């Protein structure tokens, strides 16, 4: 089993080497590069804060799963908020009538 420092270094290397692919995975769900970047950063923070993260045997696959789940959560939130609050344009049209 790797020490905490070794595992963190391995995770950092894996994350940096595959960041573009993680971004693309999030973008396929979200359709927005900025939100995708936020999701990827959030995934990295989540895995580094996990107490049992060192037990993860395939950190890259686990990162992809976290990114996918977070992207779906963000997408659902955006859809919910747009249905609940409408768009900015709808509000502008109401006041112009």
C-alpha cells in the first residue's frame, strides 16, 4: 500500500495527465466548458478529501465516475432552476409589454 504522499503524487500525476479527457467527459453532459472545468476541479477536491481514497485501486476510473456524477448533478440543477425561474429573456419580455 502506498503512503499518503506517494498516493497523492500518483493522483496528481493522473489528474494532470487526464484533465483534458475529464473535461470532455463533463462537457458531453453539460455542454459548457466553464461548468465542466468547475466539475473537474470539484471532483479532484472530492477525491483528495476522502478518507478512504487510498483504497481506490483505479483512481482514473474513479475520477471519471466522480466527474460524471457531478456533471449530471449540475445538469439537473440547471434544468430545475431554468424551469423554476425561467430565463432572463422571459423576464425582460414581461416588462416590455
